[in-house]
C-alpha cells in the first residue's frame, strides 16, 4: 500500500501545526512501545520459568509471581478470572469448558527477568510488548514492574490491561477450541475485554478521556482522513491489513468494539459464537472465518457496517494522544492523572492533550504535581513547535531546569537547548504548583509560587499542543490542569 503510506506522510506534514507529530516518529513506534497493545499469540516451547515466589490459585487461572508481588497477585487473579467469565459469557459456553487444569499467568518484576523469558521462549519476539501468551502451554508471561506495583500498592492501569488482554487469549484457547482465529477477531476480542473489564471501571463510557482508548481512536481517525483505513468487509472476510502494528491493533480493537456494541451486535455475537463452536484449522483460519462471516453478513451488510463504522469513529473526539506511555486516571480523583514511563528510554513518557490554546499567541499550563517515591525525579512538560521535534521543559528535584529537544532521528538521546536553575529547589516529596508559560521566543517555568525562570526558545512557534511528561524512573500525579492565555 505505497499509495496509502505516501498519503499518510503528506497528511502528517500538512497537519504539523495541529497535531505536532513528525512523520519520522512513526518509524520508531514499534521500538519505542507507542500504541502497541500488550498481548499476542505464540506457539512456544518450554514451560514456566523457575523462581516463582508465590502462587495465587483461582477457578480457571493461577497467577505465579516471580517477585514479591504483594496485592498485585490477588488483583491480577481477580482480573483474569473476571475476564475469563466475560469471554465465556460472550461465547455462550460454560467457563470450565474443556478445562483440564488451570491456565497460568506469570508476573515478572523487572525488565531483565521478563526479557530473559521472552528471549528464551519466544526468541525475543515480544520484548517490546511487555507480554505474550502461549496456546500450547496455556501460559501468559507479563512484565508487571515490582517497583511500580510496590509504590502503588497494586497494578497500574497499564499492567491491569496487560493481564486482562492475556487472560482473554488464554480463555479463548480453552473455550473456543484453540481459537485459531485471524487477528481482527483474536486481538479484537482481547481488546474488547480490556475495555469491558478495565477501561469502563476507570472512566465509564467516555473513551475520549482514557489516554489508551483515546490514542487508539486518534490512530483510526488519522487512517480515515488519509484514506488508509482498510475496508471492513475485506478485513472480516480474510483480507490482509497492511498497517503498522500499532495502527492495526487500534483498527481491530476499535472495529470489534463497534461491532459488539453497535447496530450489528446480535449478528456479531452470532458470528463469534459460531466460530467458537467449530474446529478451525490453524492453516485455514483466515479463509474459514471469512466464509463464516459471509454466512452472517451479506456484501451489502458489510458495506453498511463500513460506512457506519467510519461515521462512528469520526463523530468522536480524542482527549489524549499518548506518545510515550503511560498516563492513567487516578481512582476517585477526577481530573488527576498518574504518569510513569513504560519504556526505559531517555525520552521518558509524555502525551499530548488535544485543543488549541495557542490562539492567544502563546499559552500557560498550570497544575499541581506530586512526585511519588521520593528523589531522584524529573518532571516535564512537552511542547510542540511547528513541524519540529518535541520540546521537553524539565525540572528535577534539585531545581535544575533544562529545555530539551527529542529527535526522532536519534531516539536514544536528548539535546539540551538551554539550562537555568530555580532560586530554591521544589519540595522533594510533596505536591507543588507547576506552571509553564510558552510564548514565541521564550518559555518560562514557575514552581511552588517562586520566581519565574525563563529560557530562550528561538525558532519555536506555540501551536497550542502540550502534554505532561516524566523522566525515566519517575512516577508522579498531576492534578487539575488549567490552560489559558499567557
């Protein structure tokens, strides 16, 4: 689909001032973990690795902790069991169908422990995703971060989704005769489970306010705008999807969600239940499922689904565009966001908030921020300049202020454009006021009611896009964003 990729390139160039995401960023998405839905199916050799510290047993799943997981183990079990029952209910089969022994979910506390398993069992194929599952051995392997789990007293939203996604795969293997399905169905079902079990409990039905779901929505909208979205009918009946991994997952999950909850919900459930009841050979999964799709949906039905799906997606408005994960709502604190870096690279984590306060010729962003876990920490605000690389205004626990530029051509390093220092360092372990003023030619930062520190910023034009950020290893809570004139 060279034409589609060319149109996408041109589109991103044209909307640089509106979205602020340079084209060359897209080439790095798989390596940097953006938009990669945790999960995947693999036929692997070998069983579970050694070093299990505790086991939490359930009806359908056992959770094996390879670190002192504390409350994270029972939480993972509750999520996995609920997911199993949701999948069973949707497939209209008893949850213990074909169940000879409990499936296993392995949790690893460090990237090195997970990487060792991913390399040994899957040849490193799932290093970037942070999770994978085995159909043959009915195991899922998930990086759950001992440090973050201990700090939060349980799993983060990011890791809860990972558990649910993999548990959905494990449930489908047992309940749907191996679930040898094309990816739109396999990953669509797993993504639907994530939304049903985790996202709805966090934000209700407001997908636009969940950064993960909002980013998926934004991806699909972008594909529609450039004419690169695959036809729904061709996809369901076995056509190849020639998209990046992140775009493909977003498309599959958004489409499945629409089919499950939209006007064709009954037909969709009939189709999935029919597929689940049959023995679908692995080497015939795409054409066999495609044939069953054609028995439920006529050609005119599929065209109607395509039209309605595109209209549905275009009628929503993303609230967040999450470039480097992860941002998540703080439970029971509306307007508060927990942020931590999922990928261990210098850029840390940052997201864009949609909107255009740049109409004032500049803008101010204010919030209260609370670093968790004590120093060292680094708080950032991401800014966009027209058709340029992202700028990261950084302040650390010692009061050092830096203006950084992230280059998509050199993702392993950050360029320092300017430096300064606060007269007094911010509170090391307490919440404090955080304000940034961005105008053409300069950017200023004010913390905890102190004096504003200015940094020069040449060749930068405020586009109105901004977003919270943290450095690698930093966990922080942002509260009460306010955006207005400078």
